[in-house]
């Protein structure tokens, strides 16, 4: 057994030496080698969308069912973000006439102007049906839960105005429109019930 191992090791060393000897001969440089400079092409790079602390992922920027699903999940994350950052502008930036999205943004901005903060209220998608794509339009059905939302005033006290109970198994429908100029979906409708 030891002799066989020694023979294999010797054979490997002889073969390796032969290969390395071939590398030690002087060779002409290949004229077609790629440049060592780093590529500067931004052709495939998408311009950023969304807030700096929660940028839109590239997978949400494809005009297909997977992109529509990733976009809806991302938009829900932006809604949830208002529980820690009272910034509704990203909701508006990615909305195309979505009445309920504008209502959420209005409520967030109004609360912020009053010095109020949101606590919790997180939306969790519990069921996601495959998006239906029709050219530049998409429809998505979801079921979701919402944790209780507590609105806190500037003194740190909970207020009733804007607060809500927990909800579970809410059915929702989401409409999307593809925007080729931004390479992104935009939300056109978010209905619950």
C-alpha cells in the first residue's frame, strides 16, 4: 500500500515538473489579452430607486412575474419602513395614481408634521398568488396580516388617532404598471377586502 502511494506521488511530481518546465520557456505575449483596467460600462447597471436605507433590489426591476412579485414585496417593505422612518416619499415615488397608497403617504406625512411616530403595524404577506401579466400591466392577489399599529405623540404617549388593531388573513389585490423609463413597476391600485 505504501509503495503504491509512493509510486503515485512520484508520477504526479514528474508530471508536474514537466508541465512547469514548459512554463519556464520564454513565450511571446498574446496580443488579444483583455485590458487590465476595470470595466466602466454602466450599460447593465440600473440607476438606483428607493431610499438609501432600503434601495429597490434589481430582481424587482424585471418586466415578468418574478419581477412583479419582488416589486410587491418591496413596496410592502416600504410601507413597513414607515414604522421606523416617517418618510412617505418612496411610497409616492413608486405609485401611479394608487389612491390607497396616497392615503397611506398622506397619513404618514400628517402624523410626522404633528410630531407623531408609528410603532409596529407591520404587514406580513401570508399568501402570494402568481402575478397575472398582460403587456405592461400586472395583477397580484395576496393575503396578509397586519400587526397592531400604535401612533405615539411627541411626548411618547399613544394616541387613538391613526392607531389600529391587529388584522389577520386580509385579502388584497394589487395592480401594477410597467414604467420603462425607470425600469420598474409602479403600483396603481391596492385594495383590501
